[in-house]
C-alpha cells in the first residue's frame, strides 16, 4: 500500500477510535501500535517504550504542571468573582457595561489561570445570573461567557502554547509574546461586538439599573485581585527579561499563587490545598500522557513514510499559498470540533509546520492561527467543552441558546484570523522587539 493511501487509512481508524469514547492518549497508542505491528512488523514495537519516555524526558515539560498549579490555585479562590465585581463596579455606568465587564473579567481571569473551563465556571457563576437579572437575553449572557473563556488558551501564560512549542521545537518565550497582541485584538473585537449588539437591541441602558458605587467601593475591592495580576506580570517579566527559563518562572509563579491564595483568601485548610494539588496532578498527567502518546503516533507516521508523503504531495500541488492556508485552517477548524486543543496540536503541528514554513509563513504566526482555531472548537459542537460548562452552571439555558449566543464571537475569531493574515506583524512585532528577530 502506498504511503498516501496508508495515511488515509490511519486517519479513518484514528477518527473511529477517538469517536468511540476511548481516551485520546489510549486511542493514539492503539492506532500507532496496531499500524506498526501490521505494516512494519513486531520488531518495530520494541522501541515504543523508549519513544514514549523520550517525549516526556524534557525539562521544558515541567512548566506545564507548574502553570496548571497556578491556574488551579487562582480558580480555587474567589479571585474570579472578585475580578468580575471589580470591573462591574468601575463600568456599571457604561452602556452595555455589564456585558463588557464580563468579557474583561474573562480575559483577565483567563490570563491568570490559563484555563478556559475554569474561566467559564469562575466568571459565569456570578456574571450570568447578574446579566439575566439586568435584562440581557439568556443567549447573550451565556454565549458571551462561553466565548470569553476561550481566551485562556491564547493570552499568556498558555499551556496550549507550551505544547505547541514542545511539539514544534520553537521558543516558548516567543510564543507567549506572539499571543499578547492577538489576544488583545480578540478582546477588543469581543467588546466592540458587545457594545454594538447592546446598542442594536435598543438596550443601551440595560446596564444602567440605578446601582451606583462610591469611589471607596470601587477601590476597596482592588487589593483582592491586584496581587494575582502582579504575579502574572512578574512571571512574564522574569521570562522575557532573561531572568529565568519558562520552567523556573512557572515554578515561582505557582508558589506565589498558592501563597497569595493562603494570605489573601485564607485558603488555610489542608483539604483545600490538597484539592489544588490533586486536580493539578490529574490534569497534568492527562496532558503529559497525550504528549507521550502523540510522540509514538508521530513516530508511526514517520516510520511508514506517511508524514513525508503528505508533505511532498502538498508541496507538489503548486497552489497559491493562501489557498493552502485556507485549506489548513479548514482542517484545523474541523479537527477542533471533535478533539481537544492539545491533541490536535500534537497530532498536526509536526506535520503542518514544515509545509507552512516552506510556503513562507512564520511559525509563530501559525501558532496563533492554530490557537484561534482551537478557541473556536471550544464553543462549537459536538465537543464544545465551554458550552457544556456553561450549561452546567445555568442548566435552564439550553445548549441551543448558548450556541446561538456564542456564534457572533466565533465570527469575531474568524475576523481576527483574516486581520492577522493581512497584518502578520501584529503577531511578530512584539517578539521581534523584545527578543530580537529570530535567526
């Protein structure tokens, strides 16, 4: 069987296995070992344990559990509700201000926690009931939080960017910087749509419910959220100032987040600290297991010459590079509908990166495009993790309404991809200025 036909067969079996409900890592291992055994003989399986371990034997991977602990420590406190309340107090007199407050709170909390589901849960528990009470339609209240939560995988520090960096052997520091301006662009587009939609509905005063806050009330809540923001700023400064590596800054950031949670939010119960470490360990092991399995899967594709044949086939198409990028975007979008971001990146990035570099695209720009596609996948069925998180928070709002409310924000993400394609320097300018052009 020729490699291209074999690649199609691998894709078919992979989809069937993953759709069966088997965990992603287990499914990838099953497909990889099965095809190696059938098409390369049983001797090829001898190297699999070493391959699996080799993909995990990287000091850079230490940053993943550390950043996850940071997010878990923040999520276990009232930082999310406090952040939401702080913005609501400052923006309560702005037309559509409550909706803007929710989106701003989602962006800031996502930057602090790096987790989309945690952002939806933390902000949604207070934001959705408050918006409904103020007269916002159910689909707007739920859809805005679902979309705002997706920002957690783009705005640094981002576990998704770390995974991309490890999978493609690109600089994690540059990837973090590359995500800053696109993240702010997405926040701006989300807020612009929120203000326009509020005006369009003739509800410019929907947030002006008569509630006012004194300057004292506006300032008194800030000390509860500023420490976390300062920690994130400090982590980024240490990383980009050349003071420490990503793994070292993540470790210090995790420790500081736990200290702030204990000091500011009185999280002194051993059970609460144990829950943070337990949940962080569970999520970290899941991601690392997928990384190891994806390494074995990539070895299988390479050993059977599937990767090389696909790259050569695409190179021989001689199509316009933007047509090629449109096809890749469509593939990523569809893959994101069905698989979690980490799995899509680990499976596709090593194959796609040589192709897009050959076509003249910047690998860091491509990382942002991939991540935005993964964000869309978080709020679109059938997986659409954020949709189900919001439905769990507000079970009386059905999934159809949540999906309808999130669709305008999906269009904002598509618009962001178009803008970044027209002006790629939005991605590359900050890394080049702070770290110098990559050689």
